[in-house]
C-alpha cells in the first residue's frame, strides 16, 4: 500500500511540475516581450499558424475535398475530433494539450524514475513547445506512453486500444509495425522467437492495421478516392518516394539545420545500436530491453521515412524538414534519452566513436562548405558530448548548461512558429 501511495504522489508531483513549467513558459514569453527581447506575443491568431490552422478547420467542418482546390485530407482525424468534442477555442485546446502531455510525462516518470533534474531537462527540450500549442503531438505522446505502460504491465487490451487510437492520430503504422516486430523478437529468447509472433500479430499489428484501414476507408467516403491521403501528400506537401540526395537541407527554415542534423544522428546511431543488440541476441541469446529496442527502432524508422519519403527540391538535394519534430518530440526519444544519460556509461573510445559518427552526419549536411557552417555543427557535437557527460552523476554542470540552452532554443523556436516561420 505504501508503494502504491508513493507512486500516486510521484505521479501528481510530476503532473503539477509539467503544468507549472507550461505556465512558466508562457509567462516567460510575456516577460521577455515586455523587456523588448521578443517581438511577438502568442494569441489566438498566431497559435493557428501552420498545422494548427488545419486541425482547427478539421475540428469545425470536418474533411474537405476539392481535387482542384483546398482540402485537408493530409491530416489524421483523432486530434481534431477531440478538439471538436471538447468544444473549446484555441487557448482551450492548448491547455488541454498541456494536460495530455503532463499525463504522458507522469506515466514515463512512473516507468523510469528519472529524478527531478532529469524531468526538468526533459521538459526543456526545444521541441516540447509543440505540446503547448494546438498540434497533435500531445495526444500522440499520451497514447504512446499508455502503450508503454500496457507493455510493461502486461495489459494487452490497453495496448491494443492505445495502438488503435495512435493509428488514427498519425501515419505511424509504417514506422511502428517493424519497430514492434523488432521489440517482440529481441525481448524473447532466440530459441523461441517464433512463439512471440502470435502476440505481435494480435496485440501490436492488428490494431494498427485496423486503425489505418478505418482512416483510409473514412477518407474514401469523404473524397470518393481510395488512398487519397497519399495523393494529397504528393501534390501539396511534395512527399514522394525518392532516393536520398546529398547534402541534406531544410529549405523551409535553414536555422534548424543543426538540430535536424542531431535528429539524423540519433536515427543513425539508433540503427547501429540495434545492430549491436541484434548480434548479442542472435549469438549470445541476450534478451533485450523491450521499450529500448522499440524506441530505437522507431527512431531509425523515422529517419528512413523522412529521407526516403520527402521532396528533393532546390538543386536536387533531399529536404529533411520535419525530422527534428518527429524524432525529438515523442516518448520513444525520451526512452532513448533516459538510457543514454542515466544507464549507459562512457569511455574515451565511446567519445571518439561519437565524434567520428557525428562528423559523418554533419558532412551529409554539407558542413564542409564553409568554416562558419562547420563551426555550427561542431557546436552540435559539443551538445551531444554534454549529454554523454550528464551520464556521469558526479558532474552537475552539464545538465545545468543543457537545460539553459534548451530553454533558449525552445523560446526561439516557439517565436519562429508564432511569427509564421516554418517551425520544423
């Protein structure tokens, strides 16, 4: 009973911490605006920039399809449906998203016990502001953490329902189907891996297939066109299957190239980590951590989806816009972050390997073109090193510097959003 009471207390404390952080984030905008450090205050109009406006339209009038004009069928229905049912305005939906995100972080805290210092670091991540505005990130975050809770506590029905709803929130099936397969296999012994396939098919794959099928069928009813989602993605968002072409770029907002490159690094590193764990499972029968394997697989699949299913515009180079939001604003990243800052330990060889791998990734962004560009990406390497140093609990300064930097960029990126500069 004492353990249950303590768990409830921790959940409430974490929930309130997130609420206070979100309130402080908006109060900071007002303070910096009054101090003339910022030029724009958030309001009901500028909070509807970019995808928020599309979600608002969906919540009010539903799907609109015009083959030659405006349509909104590139967005999944669950988040706008919640907005419609809640019957709240722009600020009301932003507040609801804060509550969703606070619940999700509290569930993660229950699973991993990161400690207050790490929770504040989690909240300061630059992309977290997407959970404070009318985007679908907070709903996706909450449903994913519920899935994690169901996996760890063997609540299969809860997992099934949450995955079904996730499939109505974002086009996640392509990313999650192979990720759950990797998790199912590597978290079981290599002598009985085939016995876990039934669980994969019934608990993990079937709700995603059913949810995705329902979405495709519903959009067909609204448009009369099968798989219209992919047509809209190609025609209006330029998302088509392409062979990646270097150097990568973010033509919508080049100031985000450095953090987009960090997201690419995380995806690439996740792939190498998975290979290492796969060989340990295959040859040594080492049973792997289920959520860690799931998370690394998802991060790698996000990288694959972005670089192979994104436009090659402006000089035949691949535009990786969106990768930092899709990689750094979900519970999969927090599982990754928790492991590599709280569990893993590093030697000088690890730092050398990360330095080499990071510079390979930076080169794919053309870091060699100009000395200023190279120095920018060198700063990204230093940031990664500080996260590795944070794993040494004898050092307190890395987490303080990282939190301060994160808050600075969180405010900057949010200002870009409300100033109608492409956010990711």
